[in-house]
């Protein structure tokens, strides 16, 4: 199955928007303008976008601590996200969640999550709801290679299969959990792990948007058709440190530069669609300009916006049922 021109343009737009957003947050954090802790998704764009292009607002995703890209890919408002990261009252979560807890349930974005392995149990709940209420929705968990080793993830894989849930577990393997290499810490093979739970599992080149898109299409269609959960093991790389401020002494000299030069997902997408004559270079350049402007505007607005007032100090502590 082929992507339409509109889908290709949307994919490029979202990947560029994520990259511009993350590069901007990187600069602002370095300048000391952002409170809290920040983990950036730059380099991994093809994964979040390739998966979320198949989803609508009735579908849910659970993210990780590295959540900005998933938020944007799922349609969260970039202005509201920037304000949230700056701790402003009009942020997506009232300025009280920050980078690691951005959520927008109206978009089916169940939240970034400070708990590694926190997402998989959440999507079992969302997928069970979708199945029980017959909404036609699916639920996706993005999980890191580190998160793949959590007990919560193992339990969720098991539950998803025995309940035959419309769920997909997307393991974003960027080679490290903090400074620990996945080649050292992940036993066996994540594709084989998925198969051990009786579900279809596929390895995916996360630098290749088209491969992600196709693997996600297959897994999400299966979930929507009532044929149960799947695993995708997406191999990719992050461009910045584990967190902003990480000196990255555990990465080889030149490691990131080599990935950027040879495998950058946005550059590969651009080359592929222009060489095939699917999109024109000036269309892509216009998208690059537009997304840079959108993020620059979001930054100006966030900086000018007020923080939550004292009256809001004790609200949003617990959910009101
Ligand atoms: C339950 C839990 N244990 C440990 C941590 C500390 N921690 C935060 S991120 C992280 C590494 C996660 O690595 P991975 O899942 O590969 O995601 P990545 O950062 O590479 O995207 C760890 C250990 C945590 N937040 N939660
Ligand atoms: Mg990792």
C-alpha cells in the first residue's frame, strides 16, 4: 500500500516539527530557561511519526520520559507543549507536569511518563476499554530498550495476549538506557520475546520512515481487526544525551556524527521522496521554514506567558472522579 501525497507531506511536516521543537528545547535548556528535567527525541522522529500516522484521536498512546516526539506525532498542540515545558498556566497540563508528564487525553495522548515501563500497563487498560466498548480504537505503548526489561512490560505483554487486546508494543531501541548499552543489558532478542508471548513481532529500521510506517500499518490493522497484539522492535539512535546536560562519555567519538551523516531519518525521507519524484524540493523547503516558524512562535509565546497563580497551587493533585 502506498502513502498519498497528503500523507507524505504530513509525515515530513511532523518529523520537521519534532526536530525543530527538540533543537529549540535543547538551546533553551542549555541557556537555563527551562525548569526540571528534559529528555529529547531528536533522531528518533521516524518512529513516532511512522506509527502515529495510522492513528486518530480515538486511539491511545502511552509514551515514555522521552515524550515530546510522541506528543507531536499524536497531534498535541505545539504551543501548549512549549508552555507546559516552561511551566506556564496555559500549558497542556496547566504548567504543572513539565516535559516528563505532558498529556492530552482529548488527543489520545495518555502521557509522557517518568516511570520507565509505566506505559505498557496503561495501554492494556486503554485497549481493554476499546475492546469492551467496541470503539474500534487501538492502544500503542512506546517503550525504550531499558523499559523492555521492566517487569511491568513483561506482565503487559502477557495480559495483552491472553486478553487478545488491540495493542501494539513499540520498542524504541536507541542503543542505551541512560549510559548502559542495550547490547549488554537486553537479554536475547526483543522480536523473539514478542514471539514467546505468542504474538507477531518484527524488527524495524527506525531510520527508515517507510519501513516503520509499513510495519506499524500491519500491526495496527491486525489490532483493529480483532487479531490481537504485536511487537515492533525499532532500531534507532538519539542525537542528544540521555537527559539534557549528559556529557555522554559512554558514546564513541564520532558515533552520533556518523549516524547523522549516514542515516538521519529526515534526510533519508527527503532523498527518497525527491528522487522518486513524489514531492518537490521546494515543497519540502517550505515545510522546513513553516515548522521552524511555528516553533519559534511557540517559544516567544511560552516565554511571555504567566506561570500558574497561587490559587492553582493545590488543584490537580488528584483526579476528580
Ligand atoms: C522505574 C524506573 N526505574 C529507573 C528510572 C530511571 N531512568 C530514567 S530513564 C532510564 C533509562 C531508560 O532507558 P530506555 O528505556 O532505553 O529509554 P531511552 O532513555 O533510551 O529513551 C532510567 C533507568 C525510572 N525513571 N523509572
Ligand atoms: Mg534506550
